[in-house]
């Protein structure tokens, strides 16, 4: 694991004491995963011999907290802790930063990147340059906050970088004595989340800022739900088809009803035709109704012929 | 063949996992084919709907026909709600992304709605957006207008198809019976090419010998045959009554049952390949979640943990960092492909959830969704046509009603009445009532009806008399196989099924149902309240009591007539 701490937070006094101790060389060693490990043997400081991840240890004037639950930062250090640092980096195998608790620890955020998950074969290695870019993006986001336009890259501190690629960061004010409040950093990052994601070719799920919730994309709701449109179309089609069938059914009924009555009319016509066409005019009794009183029978007809 | 092929097909919703092929085929040959042939023959011979047909067989059996009509009426009431849901899903399939594939955002847009997080997005869409389900059956809630609209549309479509009577229904059924085959073939090709489909198929075809010994497998196979062939509903008799008397119904019975079963097996191949895909997908995402959890907790390198080395790394972590591992351990789920495959599929709700979950993970999911729900609709409408025909044929046969009202008006009134009652199932607690109807309205009653039918034809009417009738009608002699089945095997089988169901109901004590708990995001088991139990009893009694009541009624009228005629004689 590589630890990179920015030393620019040091006050001039501690920096002087640091340089005075910068004597011990350190030998970089490449691990199997391709990261550069640096392990250096400090001058016989027993409490620095083995980083114990499980138990919190007391060392000097500050408390070293394990497990990465809360970050700690370089401040008011025992000079020996700097024995392995050069100008820009502190490299120490599984070394955690040591520093303040309380408010400053509250203002720090953990970041987690899943580069290989997001990019697969095109994954880039996480090195110092990427961290520089990250600090630049964070500084850029802070500059957009009113009253914080003077944030520099050097004000952003990264710490406790792991193989996962996860690390803690905190933003200090120009005096480098205080850390900026978490709320400000949170709102700044949220505003510019998209830019930060795009700088690294990642998205909200692969570049996670723990404790900074991302604003999810609003759903694109059309004014009329789509399903109602389709429902309306199909409903109208079915309704029209039903109406057509019913109307044609009624027409068929009417035709059937008219059919027998039309047949009767034509029979009457035939009878009329027959009576006219026939040589013998046999008028139906109806025609003569009122003309001949059938009750009256003529004499000839009463008497049957012999 | 056209009218007879309108076997109301139960869509592949009631699938039974495990080795059901062997009991299925045996039950088909022993129970399905003989009973189907019997119903077709009765319908063709008597040339009337179910009420008239059974009255002709024996006047004491008019109750059987009435019971069939009552069961069909119950089925009509609740089954169209499935079509309404299918319409709902179909209309929602034209969106990108599919609405059941993503969870909706919560109020301040920082995360997803809690109920959706706890359950899955497909479950949330089903229980909340489609049903808007209430926590228990007592809280009825209001009628939901969206499913109500879809129900009205579903009934309109059914009315459109049955408007002109069974002759026109025959033409519609060509469409509704053949098109699902096309969709099934498309799905077969797509399903077999899905990643993980082979897991599901292997699961389906590996025979589990111990399951064969379990009587549940045989019971389920027998029930499945019953419902997929549509025995006892009266629709078969209704359709067969429109056949020519010289029609060879024996050949049709065999062909129809073979086609039906091969369709079932074909559909289950498709189903199991999709299950395999879904199970594999869920298994892999479960593994990925565990990998992510471990990677984040121990800050391991991204991409280091894979499915292959997961176990070894877990052991290493447990030994190297024991306290931290024990903190993380409760959250680590045990992912297993077997448990994913064994998630039993029961009930229409679960089937909607399972299929939509599989579809949302396919590419071009809108197309597959539209195809699937279109097929479901075709099958559902086809089933509805059979059910409504079973009700309408006796109504139009009776001289009383058909003299007053034309065919269209009778169909319209029936559809309107069923639609109004169906609104009950669109209320918030409607899904629970639907499950009641689905489980209890048909099962016991159908068994009893078919038993009464078989016994009546064989022993009341006389097997030899029926045989000579058939010979006179079709010109072919009756094979000894049918006689043996009708006379002995099938009634015994049905009686044993009946006894099994009764003992099952009695042994489980109070009846229970699955209610959706929104707070937990999962189903919980609850007891039915007394009024629901009363409705269940009413459902079963309404149809089964018709048979003895019909016999009793005929007995009384005959006694009265004999009393009337006695003094004259």
C-alpha cells in the first residue's frame, strides 16, 4: 500500500525539524499488483515497527486510530514519523496518517474508486498524477463556492490510499490551520459531481464519495403517461369494431324481418296480376266489399238445379 | 377441427418444477384423453349446451349442467382480471426504460423509494403500481381506476369476439390459438440463446426419483391436465354440440390432447430456459454483491476477487482478520444456483414478477415484453372465449330467454354483469380475493362435476347404450380402452384426487394467505378472516350443491307429477 501525504500542511517549524531527520534512505519495492511499495526501516522506533491494524496504539503525542474509520492527519507530529518522508511523499507500508480528532476528522470524506469495474481492459493505474487531478477537481469544485474562490490544489489533502483505490481527503483553508466544514465540501462536490466523474471516466457508482449522496437523474415523465395513449388507441379501435358489428347485426335483423313481409306484398301483387291477366275476372271478395251484400242470395242460387 | 381446437388453454402460468414429465404423461393417457373424449362425445351426441345435454342423459342430472355453468360463471368473473393485468403490462412495455426495471426516486432524489429498495423493482411495480395492494384482505380500499379501465377494455375485447355467437368465435379462435405458437417459437430461440438457459433446462430434465414417490407430484400433474384441457367447465360440450354428428370425435380427442400436452411441454422448455437465465443472473448478481462487500470492507484491490477465488479469499480473510470478518459476516449472503432455480412458481402474481424480471435483463427488452404480454393476452382471451361460450350456450339454447332478447343483447348483458362484479378485483385488496377465487372456485367443484359426469354416462345412462349411440352417430365402434377407462380407472383416480384434496384442506387447519407487507418489502402469511372463509365455503358449495339439489328437484317434481296424474289414472 502506498501512502501519500501532502507535507505542505506542516508549519515551518516542523518542516525544519523534518528536514533535519531526512537521512534515512528508503528503498522502493514493486509488489505483485504493480503498485510501488515503499518500506523503510526507521531508526529503531518500536512502535513504528509493525502496523497493527487491529488495535489502536498510542504513540507519542497523538492517538493512532486503526482500521481507517477516521482519518488522521499530519499535525504536531513526533519528528521521527517523518523520517521516511521526502519532499512530496510519505511512503510507508500500511501507514495511517496521524493527527487530530474531532472537528477535522468530521470534515474528511472517504472516496472509493472502482476503475477496473468501470473500464475493464482500458483501466488506468492510479498513481500520483491521478491524485493530482483529483485534488485539482476538488479544488475546482471548492472554488465555485462563494467565499472559497481562493482554494488551491495544495489545500486538498489526500490520505491513506489503499489498493482498492480508496482514500480520505480533506480541504483546508488558506491558513492551513483549519479544515473546511463538511457541509460546504459536500455541497460543492454535489454540484460538480458530473465534472468530477467525467474527468475520471467513471460514474456515480464507480466513483463513490461516502457520506456525499449523489443527486439521481430526475425521471423523464411525459405530461401524458404513454400507457394512456396506447390504451386510448386500442380502446377506440375495439369500440368502433364492436359498434360496426352491432349495427350490421341490427341491419341483418331488419332485413330478415322485412323479408317475410316483402314476400307477402309480392304475393298480393301476384294475385292482382292473376285476376287481371286471367280471362275470367274473379275479383276477390274484398274488392267488392260494400258493393255486394253477400247476405242476400239470389233466387237462382237458393234453388239447387235438378 | 376449428371448433374443437378451442380448448381453453391454461397459459404456462401454472408450471410445476421438478420432474413432472413422467406423472404428466401418465396422467394424460389415463385421465386426460378418456375424459376429453367423453365430454366431446356427449356434446356431439346430445347437440345441446351442458345443461340440456345432461338433462337428456338423465333428468336427475340437470344439476351437473347447472354446476358446470356456475363454475364457468365464477371463472368468467375473476379470470378476465388476468387479461386486464396483461393489458396494463402491455401498455407499459412501450417505454424506455421499462418501468419495472428501475426503482422510482424518492422525494429529495437522493435515493430510491424504500419499499422498492427492500423488495425488487419488479415486485414494487407489481404490488404497488399495478395492484396498489393493501396490507391485508380486510382493508379493501377504493377501486383503482387504472386496472378498472383495463378490465373494461378486456371485457370489450371479449364481447367483440363473442358478439356474433360461437360460429364467429370459431374464426377468432384460429387466431388466438395459432398466434401464440409463433410467439412461443420466437421465445424458444431467444430463450435457448440466453446465458444460463442450460442451467434451467438441465434442472428440468434431470429426473428426481424421490419426487416421483411424492404424491404431490402426481396430484399436481393430474390437476394440471384437468385445467389445461378444460374438463368439466361445459365449454367442451358447448363447442362439440356445434359439430356434425358424424364427426370423428375420438380422433379429435386424441389429437387435441396430444397437441395440448406437447404445447405444454414446449412451453415449459421455453419457461425453464428463461428461469435458468433469471436464476443465473440473480446468482451472479448475488455473488457480485458479496464481492463488492468484501472488497469495500477490506479495501482489497478492485477486480481481485472473482467468483472463482471467492471461497479461498473468504477463508484467508477469516483467518487473517478475524474480528473484522466477523463484523462483516452477517451481511454475506450464501449464493446458490439451486435455491434460485427452486423458487417455486405459483399464482399469477408471481408469474408476472418472474417473467418480467427475466425480460428486463434481456437486450431490446421492450420487444420481448410486448411479444410476451401479447401472447399472454391471446391465451387469456382464448380461455375467456371458452368460458363465456360455456355460459352463453345454455342461455341461448333456452327458449325463454332467446325469445325475448337477441344474441347480442344476451352476450352484452353477461359481459356487463361480469365486468361490474370484476371491479371488486380491482380494489386494493382485490388481489387477495382473486387468489381466493383462483384457488377455491374451481378445483374441488370440477373434480366432483367430472366424477358425476363419468359415473352418469357409464352407470346411469349405461355404457352399452352410450356405445351404441356413438356407433350409430359416428359409425365407429368403441375401443375397449375407452370403456375400461370410463368405467373403472378414471372415476377411481378422480375419487382419490378428491380425497387427497379434502384431507389436505382439513389437515392444514385454518386457511392461510400471503399478504404483502410494504414495510418489510416481502410477503407474510396471514389467516383468512371469517367473512373470507364464508365466501370460500359459498364458492365451493354453490357449485357442488347444484348436483344433489338438481337431482332432488327432479325427484320432487316427478313425485308431484305422479301425484297429479295418479287420481286421473
